[in-house]
């Protein structure tokens, strides 16, 4: 083990002075000069709409990319306002300048926004073409350099993190606001590691001689602190990102081995928490328990590793959630997986349509920024989807926590297990990384959520964990585009081969000035087309088509980018083209044999093996395993491949470099469970329905016991399941099981013979009576028809039931507790409403006759009135007292009214 000595290069103050300029956040519309203060009358601006595509109220940093025209935006003149004109905290994250000037060419700014669920707000970003005074705007994020003993403090409304200049392990104290005890050990790096070398020695952050602690970026919205350590064997970098108004700390640990073949085991990231702080844990696949260890077995491990785990202090009422990722989380895939995991069989058609619409809208929203840029969606389309989702918030949130098991675990090609190891004063919690990663740089991101309040129910804690996780990773949408555009670039060409790039632009607003800049590396040569274009007075609805011709001079992956800049917003498109050398030797091909085994080492037939090109991510070949669990691929080109095993779900994956004929063994941890169902006397219950549900309540399997009362289900992934035994539609018994090995579950069912006789009030049998049995929940268990003696015989398991007997004019019911063989007599009576109807029916008939008579009398009276009017009209017409045109009109009206009365007469 390395000698524990430290040389801390503590350069915080220098970085503070260098980086303080980008933190200025609010603009004053004055420019100072020696003569006094002059007003700047013409500020440039960009408008942006920031959208929250989630069912949560959020306060987050939205990153907006800005591109400027020459001499448009001077350094440190940017400010952000909301639609009411109030200044908004922001921070310039990085910036590029036009050569030899102080004018921005482009920059990314982080805006601190507060948005309601499914909500959006409009913001105006202003800037000036000449120097102006900036007034800083504060947030709850504070960075304080104390004296040389204490070092650095970063805090906001949720936590306080302390670094010391004489402790090179990073955060040595972390307090949740409102609680006095630190949740981390003082002598350990919060994102630490433990590495066993091939000679048996172990190295950790405590063994590094050279450590740098620096503030990589400083701001009022986001601050990043970095720690870099060097040794002869390993270099590590640990970064902490703190944000205003956020309970999350994003941490990334990167390990770079400097020698090959010396590393045997890696546990990273490895956190240490005091043993007296937390008392419970919850894993992302709904496994939980107390943090209790015996002296004989002071450790626990969980395979596969969860994507997050939560530590809880019930006595103090706080917690901490650690979430891990080795690459970017695809929220669109997660959304689709949750939808595909829903059990639609018991739903009405209207509910199915609503759910389908809800999840489809969510998938579109998660890709809205790209779809807006391509012109497929408009901002109004997005707003309408938000309104639709707002009306279905509860429905969406209900299913949001039903995450499929495969998304609850880390891929075993990255992490094999999560280990919790108890020591006298602390718990060590770390991922055991896959050995295939050891000889190349390893990067893992851990996001830590500090929770100041933990729900009292364990189940609620699990769901709160998933909702917090999903809320953190759902991205905000930025819509600031008066322009939509596309760029078509071939994916690969050979050296010295000509290729074409096409771009189509469409303008959504009138624009005074539009600049288009096309950038490409020196490895490509532009043959036709301009590097820059400038257009003036562009009208809304206009379209442009641009074409460039290139030739590839040197091999490699080359990036092409097109930046469109206007006074109302900007858009940047990028694409990568692979320029390849022509083959100079025949392509070498090899065979690949993949053998799949389950957890017991038994072959796994009828599983799909997928082979992907590692570089391009394209499916190269697929095959189905035979009875020996083997799939063979012939004539694969030499190169990097990713192999995946699937049964409809990706069960395992690994990466290889194919340079010869190879055999790869893939182990899939799938187990079998045997269910035995017996009667109380030991006889087997055959043809009994057995239902298996996963942790989300979705039906995984339905089968029936054989003549021995046994059913075996193979191929279950590790996790929690519910086994339910039913007789018809009646649930007889259920048990929860945690499958981590081959398992057997026994059910002993108590069944009794029940005879029911339906009787009349006089005690006579009611042959043909309908006998209905309802469970205690009111569900219909079965129905029978009584024989000629009014009897029906059947068997029922132990429990409470309601027996109902019905025959025309009679009905009776009895509530019984079945606990042995028994005969039940149900006396049926004529319902009270029958007597009531016998009295009321004649009265209603008499009343209807009276009403009919009254109605006829009234109709005849009106009819006689119109007949008298018609006779009077004829008489006046014959005497010449009525003009013909009035006569014809009135006669027509009277006759029409008479026809209506005659037609409506009963």
C-alpha cells in the first residue's frame, strides 16, 4: 500500500478571481463613461420559451445555446428577464469570441427557471453591442472560502458541503439543512474507490501523493469543484456539481489506469456513511430492509446492482438517494418500456385510448426540442400536448412508478453487484465493477439527492424514490426557433470520394438579417458552395435550399456544423461523417459462437442472440439458440461488436473485439419456481390456476397445476413476485416471494363440501332455483341451478360468503362462514316491492286513463275552435269581405293546424 502522504495544490482563490466574471447575472441599461452615464437605447434580444414536460413542479437550470452575429453582443452584457420584465438568475457556462475581439460568437447560458407541472414560461435574453454596467443577482447558492484550516464551503437551501485544504478526499462533511449530523465520514472521499491490485494490495484515495482541489467553474446558478489525484498506477478525477435551489449534487468519478493488467477488483464509487445515521435502505427494484449486520456476516451484496438506492434515517426523518449511470439515460426508452409493461387486459377501451394518447404525447414531448427544430412540431402543438397531459396527470403518475425490472438494474457489463460492508464506525456502499472495464478509463456518474423528509410508509418511500429519480432526469425543452432546418450528410465515404451535403431552411417569422455559417475540418475540402451566406429581409414562410460539395482528404470521423443566426434566435445543426481508407488487403472474417446458460449452468434454448456493430450501433446479425443454448455466426468481419441475449427483453450484453474464431459464454440469471398446491388432507389439486405477478402488479405468467398439483415456471428474472392461486375467479391464497435462486412455494388449501337448499316461505323446496355464491368482496364466485329437490352441491375454500337463492317471485340470501362441510338452507320470500307494485299498478292505470281523457278533451276543444275559424273565413270570403291573398294564406294555416291535431290524436 502506498505511503499516506499528501501534497494538496489548493488553487481556489485564483480560480475565484478568474471565473467571477461569468457569474454576473443582471443587466443595467447604462454605460459608464468619464462624462457620466449615458443610456443605451438599442439592446439586442432573443426570445426563448422553456417548457417543463413533466408532472412535477420544478426549479432547474435550463441550458440555452446562443449564437451571435459579428459585433452584436459585447462581453458581459447578457441579461435574462421573464415575460413580466423581472430579472432572472442566469450564468454563462462557456463562451466563444470572434477573433481578436470582446464580442461573443456563441455561448451557453444556464437560466434558473421555476415551472409548474406541464407548464412553460417565456423569457427574453438581452445583450448590448457596447460595454454596459452589470449588477449581480444572488441565489441561494453560496460558495465561501474560509480560513486556511477550514477551506471551502458550498451550500444552498437544502445542504451544506464542506471541503478542507488539508484533507484531499473531497467533501469531508455534508449536512442536510435542519439536521446537525454529517451524513458522510470525514476521512473519505464521498465519491471514493477501493482497488485491489494483482499482488493483493489495496489502494484508495488515502494513498495518493499528489492531489489538486480546484473550482472548475464558479457561479450563482451552478458551481463545479474538481479533485484530481495522481499515482504511478492510477489517475483519478472527481467532480462535484452544485446547483441553486436544487437538492441534487451531481458527481462524476473517472479512473484512468496507467498500467495494464495490474488491477484485479474495483469498487467504485465507494461511499462511506456513519453507522449511527441511517437505519434502513431501499433499492430501485423494491428490495428494502434494515441496515443490520451480524458480526459473522458483516456484509450484503445485491446482484444485479440497482440504478439507485436510498438510505433512510427514521429517527431523524431524513434520507439520501444515490443514483448511478455509466451513460446518458434515455427517458424516451424508459417511457416506452413503462407503457409496454402495462397490463391492458382488464381495461375498458376508453381507458386504453386515454393511456395510449398520454404516453404517445409524452414520447413526443421528450423529443420535442429536435422535432421543433426540424419543423415537425410547432410550439402550439407542444402547448396543446401539455394541456392534454395536465388533464391526465394522475393517470400518468400512477403508471410512472411501474418501472420494468430491466430498467431498475445496471447492466452487468458495467457493474456486477452493489455491496454494503459494515465496519465498526461506518457502512461502505459501492459498486463492484465488471472486470472488462479495468484496462481502460472508467467513468461513472452518481447523483446524490438529499431528502429532508421521508414518508412513514416503506412502500411510499420506494415510489418517492422513483418519482424523484424520473423528475431529475426529464429534460426541459427550449424553443427559441424562428427557423427550422435539416442537414443531410452521408454516414460514411472513402478517402478521395466526392460527397454532397444538402440543407433545407424554412423561416417561421419575418427576419431582417440571417447569417449562415458552415464549418468543417481541414481534413475535408470544400469544392462547391460558400462557407458563409447572408440574407436580408426574409419573409415568414420562405424556404431556402443550400448544397455543398466536398471531398474527403484524410480518414477519420469528421464533424460538420451549420449555424443559422438571426436577430430573433439561432439554430445549430451538426453531423458526423466517417471518411474511410479503401481496403488494401482482403477483409478477414471469423466465426463467433455464443453459448447461453442460465443461473444453474443449464443451456438456454430458443433465446435470440443479437450482434451489433459497436461503432455504428447497427444490428449486424441475429440467431436463435439451439437445444444446447448455442448460436453460431459465420463470416463476421474483424472488429468491435456488442452481443445481446434477449427473450423479448434484453437479458445480458457484453462487448468483444473479434480478431479470430471465438466462443463467448453468456450467463443469464433466470430462475425457475415450482408451485405445489395440495388439499388439507395432502391430496394434490389438479387444474388449479396459478397467477404470477411482478413487482409492478403486471401478470407475468398464468398456468394450471398438473395431476400432481404441481406447476413449474422457468425463466424468471431475479426480483420480487406475487404468486396467487385461484379457483375460477376466486382468489384462494397468495404469497410474496423474492426469487434469487431456484425456488419452491407450497400452498395448502382448505376445501369443504357445501350443500345449499332453496326453500319457499312455507318450507317447500324450490326446484330450478338459481344459486349464486358471492365472496366477501361481493364478487360472484359461481352460480348453480338447484335440482328437483331445491338442492345444489359444490366445494368452496375456507372463507366468508353470501349465498343467494332466486326463483321467479322469490329471493333469499344468507351470509355464512365456511370452515367445515356443511348444509345451508336459504328461505326465499317474495320481495316487499312486489306487494307495493300490486297496490300501485291499478292506481297508475286509472290515472293514465284520466290523463288520456283530459288530453283528448283539450285536443277536441282546440280542433273545434279552428273548424269554426275556417267556416267563418269561408263565409267572409263569399261575402267579399276578405281579399283573396289573405283568404288563401289563412285557409292554408288553419287546415295545416287541423291536420297536425288530427295526426297527434291518440
